[in-house]
C-alpha cells in the first residue's frame, strides 16, 4: 500500500494556499470603475487626448467631440470588462485544464480495458488515482459554469441578453440564430449530463476493478469491459460537444469542425504525460515493482505519438482556414497572431518541436530524467494551448501572465497533487486478479 509522505502533503497544501492568495489578490486588484481603467491606460494614451476634446471651437467640432467622447467611454467600458474578466479567465483556464487531464486519463484507461491491452494493467491503479481528481474538478468547474450563467463574469459574450434582444442596439442576428442551442439553461443541463456521465463511469469502473481483486471469477472484469465500451461511445460524443460549449463558445461567431479533435488531442496527451510522471515518482519511492522501462517506454511512445497527432490537427485547422481566407474564420487566428504572438507560436514549438526532437529517440524513452523534463514541458505547453484558446475572446489584448494566472495554476496543481496521491493510498497499487496481470508484470520487448 502506498503511503502519502508528509513532505508531499505539506507541499501540495502550500501550493494551494499560495495559489489562493494569488487568486484573491487578482480579484481584489481588478479595476472596479471606468476611472480606474483610465488610470491604468493613461500611459498608453496620448498626452493631449483630453485637451483635444475638452474645449471645442464651434458646433461641428462640438458634435465630433461628443462622438469621440462617447467612443472613448465605450472603449473604456470594454476594457473594464476585459480586466474584470482576467482573474475569472485565469481561474477558468486552470480549472478546465486540470479537470480535462483527469478525463484524458479516464479515456486512456477505458481504451486499455476495451482493447484488452496486456502491457498496461500494472498501471491501472495509477490511472484510477489520477481520475480521482475528476469528481473534485467537476464540482469546482461546474460552480464556475454556474457563476458564468448567473452573470458573475463576462467570459461568454453570448450570455449578454441585449445581444439577442431585437430592440437593443447591440442586437446580434447570428447569436440570436444560435439561441436555441446557446442559452444558459440548455448549456448547464448539457454540462451536468457530461460531468455526471463521466463520473458515473469513473465510479463504477473503479468499483468493479477493486471487486475483481476479491472475486473467484472474471465477472467484474467482464462488467468493466462492457461499461468501458459504452463509456467510450458516450465520451466521443460528449467530448466534442463539451469543446464547443466550454471553449469554442467564448468565440461564438467562430467555429471549426476540427475543434473537438484538437481539444481532445491536447488534454489526452497531457493525461498520458501525467500517468508517466506519477508512475516514475512512485517508482522512485520504491513502489510499482512490476513497472519496468518497457512500460515507461510505451507511455513515452504515446506521449510522442499524440504530440505528433496534436500538431497534425493544429496544422490542418490553421492551413485550411488560412488557405480559404474566409473573414469569419480567419478572425480567430488573426487575433491570436496579432495579440498573442509569443504564446500562440511558442506553444506550437513546445508541444511539437520539443517532444519530436526529444522523444523520437528510442533510448531516450527509457531515461527517467528525459521523460520527466519532456513531460513537464509538454504539460506547460498544453496549459499555454488552453490559455490561447480562451484568453483572446475573454480579455482581448489586456492579457499578461500575472498573479491571477500563476495563483490559479498553483492552486489547482496543489489540489490535483493532494487528491491524486491521497486516492493512491486507498487501495493496493497492483490489481491482483486482472486476467492480464501476469502478462503485464512480465512485459518486455
């Protein structure tokens, strides 16, 4: 049985506390009024801006001045919403990233069961430990969704009732046409169905796996096979819809038919990477005696392969939109290239070029420090990937990596570590009665 060390427990709690302080400060320091926004933007404004509009000389100039002043006030109000969104967006990115890591591991676990893979059963309890974060992450994430639906923030622009009100000057015909799908009630109901469905599979699959340890036949193994097959069908459908609802809808005028696959590749490779990192950590502490370099090599192959798959999807989406040059499609990439140039292209290098150069070598896939270094870089790169998917539509050009982003990342990192490693203490790390366990124990090539 694994025992959670006091050092790791204290480390995770410290991360959470420091993260909470950062999150709290980011909300407190966010501007509350347009006057505060003016002070923040003063350095970027022309020194004579106010003088040019304060004392107009005649009627026409007065009219122009009023128009400019109204325009200026509208801009300030827009920037105020963006800066108020910033701590919410930072929290949202970190919350969805860590929750989807556990979901990616759950999908990988289900694939192993359905494919009857013989190499992976010695890692099943590691996977189950990581998926223990899914219930916790789901609750926190659903609370964030509720707070968006009840207008505590402006992360989802389509939730503004004026945009679908034909009598409003803000009326948006396109969003009004999507109102049957993009409305708060349907959006929350879909989210509840997704989260409950994923967590039910997680609960019953773990329950069956533990029951199999004490069973005299393979009944629970067969049950797990059936529910895993059903889950994968459910997952394929809900994962795509989830990516539209929770990520793509922050840009409600834009859509991509590749987007569901793109999001899947990002969190799936992140989940596999976490399996490798947790397994190596436990191995370094004297646990997982049957996990050998061949198991780690297989995980590293998945890390490499899914990184290439992610890059293929990134290129396919980018190239097709660039080539067609349709205005409502290219706006997604134009915004990110102009305002998020470094993180947008930086994460491409981190998520593709780095894993490609490091993990293409067979020998490197068995070296612990290389897997750990590559894994940390991959996780950081895919966090930045989620950052560039969500931030441009929620905070525009007012982004920067500040206390809120760092605090959110630290808090959810600490919570993830605490939940996962606490869950690993609840059951033996080796599933004893799995029909394929002996094959997995002696897996070498």
